[in-house]
């Protein structure tokens, strides 16, 4: 009887239209295609010539907030083209659901129950309460931080570039917050500013805030409000954070500082990267490299000159990525944390996976395992394809694919050398990386989503 009821519910949902996952997948695809058409127009390029594959690649890397480019953004595209790219970056950073919801709110349109359910599914939230307020907070918080970032950039850019410095500042701020990594200053990303604490720290601040996740923002702000109202003591700040926020903050800072330390150790004498810098600049650039690997894609040192151990550290950090409900990609910090503590529980012989004295649901562990497995499988698959079709070295190929599928945008200089097949491979990798391999899997298996009510006997097999 229960199975029939579930089947009826599923049938009714199908009659009403596409699932949330399908809407998100198609929404990103439509945005990419529209962006590609606009960038194919003669008015979008300095030469006046159009190349649809180049336009499609650029549109994909913008909407998917990746940052890999096959042409120099600052010199290839006109002001029109750059504005299109900036809009696509903002759209991709906010997400299709938040962007469309914000348009409804701007025109005072009613957000229906169905719209609220889409928002809930898109951001993986637990209930429908406060959906509209949540979207408003995302929009307000995003624009506020981007404006602050732009004004900080202006301190450095306006004296250097004059009035153009204002435009550069806003473009860089939006690109950094959305973890896109695309800039219009020059052809070497932020390498020219690797001795500028203001530029590097501002960029790190924007990347961090964009990648940590919107849910963590509001949890931290709510706890701070309680401290201001003297409802709790300042020393109780951390204890009053939600478990999700504690996980995100601990894993994020842990990965940043461990990654920065390892990069410093492996690169401190490498003259191709930080070897000739002062100690202060070495530390700052090591931390910046670790932060930008959280799917941001700005480079302060030559990625092609990194040592082999650093490259491996970079690939691991890129695949882990940022945090849920934010602008970053990768398998996400919480997924990594859940799997880490699940393994730790097995090693310790515990029946439950426990984090901060809370047990983690087995369904969440299975979901995390599925996300990690599909993502890593896609990483190996696309890496092999890129090596076979383009003949790149193993190091360059896996770095490029990790950067694409985790929507990072860092490259060892091979992106412009991609042939047409290679460009298509990276386009697909970026697209899958943004919408999430697990989302694609769920979208095409909705018809099988009815829970199985049959229980099978346990299998006796040997592992390890």
C-alpha cells in the first residue's frame, strides 16, 4: 500500500513538471548556451571574428565559475564581451535558483510553494520555513561583500590604472567572491601582485566568504547577535554554532593552513615560484595558493613551475573544494569530513560515526560516498581522455582535469593548447563539476527513486 502511495506521489510530481535537479541542470545549460551565443557575436571580440567553440568554452567557464580560459580575457574580448562574462560569473556564483528567485522578488512577484520547494532542494535545506528570507540574505550578503572587496581593490588599482581601476576592481571582486578566478588586468592573473598584501589578502577574504557557504554566514551572524544582546558569553561563541558550521570552519581552516604549510615546505627554495621572495611574501603566497585551490583559480605564482609534491597537494585540495551552499566546487568539505570520520569510526571499531558528540546518519555517509566516488571516477575518466586526445603529460593532464571538474580554474599553461576535442572534454568536465555528478546521476534515475520495501538477507563477503 505504501509503495502504491509513493508511486502515485511520484506520478503526480512528473505531471507537474521537471524535478528540481533537472531544472538546475537545464537552467545552467540554457545559461551557458545563451552566453555562448552572445559571446559569438562580432561585437563581443576585439577582432570582430566569432568562434563558437571559444565562446562556448568561455561561457561554460564563466557560468560554472571555473576560470580556465583558452584566450586572454583582457585582450580578446571587448567591453561588451567582458560585461557578458561578468554577468555569467555572477549568475553562476549565485546559482540559477537564487538568481531567478531574486528576479521574482525584484518585480514583487509571488514566490509560490513550488518555488520554495525548489529553493529548499537546490540548497539542501531541511525545511521550507524562511525560504524567501534566505534568498534575500544571499543576495544582500553577496552584493555587500563584493562591494567591500571592490573598494579594497580600488586602493591598489585606481592609482595604477586610473578610472579603469574601478572597473577592474568590481570585476575582480565579483570573480573572486564567486570563486571564478577570471580577471581582466593582464595575462598572468595576479602574479604581478604577489608582493601586494592588500590584493592577496582581499582576494583571499573574498574567496573564503564565497566558498564557506551561505548557511555558515547566517549561523555565525546569529551567534554574534546573541553575544551582542548578552544572551550568551563571547567565550561560548564556538559552542553555540551549529554542527554544520563547526565542521565547515574546522575543515576549511585545517585544509588552508595544512595546505599552506606543505606548499611552503615544498616551494620555499623553488626559484620558479616563491624561492626568491622574502620570508613574509613566501608565507603569504603559500597561504594564497592554498586558499585559491578552494576552487577560486587566481594564480599568484606560475603553476607550471610548481614542484611535483606541490602539484599532488594542489590536486587533493582542488578535489575537496569548498563548502556546501556556497559558490565553490569540489566534493565539498563536509563530504570529506563525513567520509574521514566514517573511516575513523571503522578504525576505532565504533558502530556509529560520531562528530562533536553527534552521530552521523548512515544515509548521509552513503550519499557522501556516492558523491566522492562519482567525482573521482569522472576525474580519472576525463584525465585519461585528455591524455589520449591531446598527448599532455600525466601531471599536466590530471592538474587540468582536477581544476576543471572541481571548478577551480588554475592551469599549468596547457588550456590554450587544447585541441577541439580537448576543449569539449574540459567543457563537459566543468559543467559536470558545477552541477555535481551526483545531481546528474539523480536526474536520470528519478523514475527509479521509489524506495525499495523489500529487505534482502545479508551477504557474507570478505573485504580488505
